[in-house]
């Protein structure tokens, strides 16, 4: 679990680094240099341009490409969800092992690690597997974020309007809506059953509202569409409002009863 936490920390640090790259506000074109610009950002810009030509506006182009990317990444999301559910299923066994080997001496801790690995192998659980989809998704999602930002910095690409929103200028309305949608993503996802993640349910939407208030509205539109897709996805995967059965402990000699 510590390795998994360390990997997630490393991924978060990489996200912050990429989001703050020096070329973040530089114009983008087919002649842009560098692996990140040439092979990730520019292809995404070209895809948005293609859908803009098909649908008529950059706003609709951003919406179309956001949905396509989310659909492409959906199998990875499902794999990540499966891994998370497998880890949750064996948590009682892992907790029992931790209690059994709570002594901190080296021999006891070695036995604890061996039995923990045995439980994971028996249940075909790989704690790192849940992080692998994140590693694949992250460059694509951050690249799309950069693509929109750098399109806005390119005079030859006038983003124009979507509905009443000027996509090149900040929109507090879209920023607030994006924050609300982010809250609903976390509320309907695995964070609702994880006390350690619940704090994110309030922090992340707040940060999105803050950043969205001074970044181009095109980015807020991207967040809104992506979060809407995630909410629909969560309803099918996690079924957040389905009542769960709870086993009520009964005295010995009596079977446990279930209540909803």
C-alpha cells in the first residue's frame, strides 16, 4: 500500500510539473518543437480543429474530442475500477493479518508481508495494477488541457463563442458549474466510501472554481464535459444511490439478518 501511495504521489508531482511547463502559454503549430508539443499537444489540437470544421464551432469541437477521449480511456477506467473493488474485497483479510502480526519486530513483520502477499496472490490482486491506467491516462488528459490553453495563446486560432460564453476569456459561471460537476463526480465515485478521500470532495471543486475563474472558458468547458461524462460513468459502475445490504450481527446460534 505504501508503494501504491508513493506511486500516486509521483504521478501527482508529474501532473503539477507538466501543468506548469514553460510552454504552457506558448502558441502551438505543426512546426512546434519538442516531443510533448509535437506528438501529444499538436495532434490533439489538430483533432479539435477537424471537429470544429465538421461541427461549426470550437466549442462543439472541444465537446466532441473530450467525449471521444473519455470513451477511448473507458476500458482503462473499468480496469482501474475492477482493481479497486478487488482490493476492497480483501480488506477484511488484510486487517485481520495486521492485527495478528501487530508486533513491530522484524521477524513478525516479515511473516506479515509474506501472508499479505499470499492473500493477494490467492485472490489475484495486484495493488499496482490500479495505478497503471492512471499512468496511461495522465499524459493524454494533461495534453488535452495544454492543447486548449495553447490554442488560446495562438492568434491564428480564434476560439470564438459557445452559447453565450467567450471561450478565450474567463467565465466565472462556467468555472462554478465545473466545480459543482467535480463535486458530483467525487460524490458518485469511490470517494464516497473512503473517509480518507472525502476531504477531496470539497477541496478539488474549490480549486477548479478558483482556477477556472481566471483561465480561458474553453478549459472550464472541457472540465464540465469531462465531469459530466464521469458522472454518467459512475452511475453505471458504482451505482452510488443503490441501497447497500448491511449484515446485522446476531448472538451465537442465530443467523445474521440483512437489512437495507
